């Protein structure tokens, strides 16, 4: 007996309802990432859904049996219902999705680390960095280097990608572009739209320094003021996502083993600060006008380990701070 292909049986095809919309997938993804129940307000922050959209998704998913409510009233939270028959499989699916992406970024960083000539900075830009890409859109990578060595650096990285079959392994197309600081200024798209850092510091740091040297447009006082404002934004972001500190320490440990002696000293200083200071002490330090804080604010180590949501939140907080 042939089964009808257009059935909508909750028993036979529960995934139709559970994974039936992008909103459902977004909420389930965030819940599987969390070790504890989440409130609707947390889900609103961690998705691009509206308040009503989140509440509608929660209600529909609760009706499928995959979610359950915890608590009551204003303190009510939501979590995955562990006893649901497909809960483990759905959670494993999202974990595999995260692992696929994390492994891809990790492999790119490892290839950059293996280069004999290393870039000053490397980042993903364009649609991937914005999170607006479709299947088949190229992963656009910029390598920042010196004019004399940028061509050799770029060709070497392309060869590493080919030799390690990265495009085949992850089913992507990779477009590598070697740039100098002058290229960043003349083609802003390379350094816009929240670059996803792979190596070194945010390219904006080199652009600002280059402009200072070439044109003298900004005084040290202006830069100190901007870094102090950014430090207040970082304090707010670290309060929202305390795990950033732990991930930054891990990243610093890796960078310390593979960098020059001059930069290594600064990285070690940041590592000691993050390991020894409570959040309140760190907040005070970041916003301090002391010589040490002013100096170290020029090399804040957090940006390159942020995920897409955290970068979005940073930009949002920065705008809010500028309006005060």
C-alpha cells in the first residue's frame, strides 16, 4: 500500500512541525547551545526575531512536545524537553552544524599559522561575515601584508588551501585576496560589515595607525578618547557574555606560542590580566585612565574570538553609547 506523499501526521512526520520554519530552527538552535533554560527575552536577544515572533515560536514548539516551560509568571523559562524521543537527535544535529563551522574556521587559522610569511591580519569579509550568504557564495578572505611580500603570501595561502583540499572537505569556494593598508582605505568593502577575524588584530587598527602617520588626521588624545569609549562598550558586552573572557584566554595562549617576542610580551600581559582579575576589577581597568590601561586598550584581544551574535551586539552597544 502506497503512502500519501502529502500527509501531515504529527506521529509519522513530527519534524514537519518542529523544523517547519526558520524561526523554529533559530529558537531550537539557541536552546540547544544553552546548558540551562532560557527566558523569552534571552531568546529575543540571541535571535533576529521580534518579541511576538519568539512568543509565537515558543508556543508552537511547545505544542509539538519538543519544548517545556520551567517556572511560572514573569520568571517562566523555556528548555528542550529531554524525554522527547527526537530531542537527542535534534540537539546532535545542531551540534554537528556548529562543529562543521568551527572546524572550518579552525582549519583556516591553522593554515595561516603554517605560512612562512604570515599576514599582519587575516579576516573573512562580505556576505559570510554579514551572515547573509547563500549556498555557493564564496568565502572571501583578505590577507593584510606588506607591499613587497603580499603577492608571495597570497599565493602561498592559496596553495595551502588547494594542497589540503579545504574546498572539497567543506563544500565551499574560497576567494583569497591579498591587500595592503592602502587597499583597505581605497576599497572599504574589504574592511566593512563586521570582518570575521582569523588572524591578528582588526584591520581597522592598522588603517587608523596608517592614516595617523600619513595624514596626521587624529591626535593621540582623540584616539585615547575613542578607545576609552570602546572600553565601556566592551565592559557591557563581557557582562552579557562572560564566556568571552575564557575563550579569549585560550586564544591568547595559542597566539603566544606563535608570535614574535615584541608582541608576545603584550599578549602575556593581557593573559595575566584576564586570568587574575574579577569582572568588576577588569571593568574598572578597561575604563581607567591610567597609563597601563590606556596603552593596553590599543590592543584589546577580544574581537577576533567573537561569534556573529556577539559582534552584532557589540555594534548595537557601540551605537547606543554614541547616542548618549
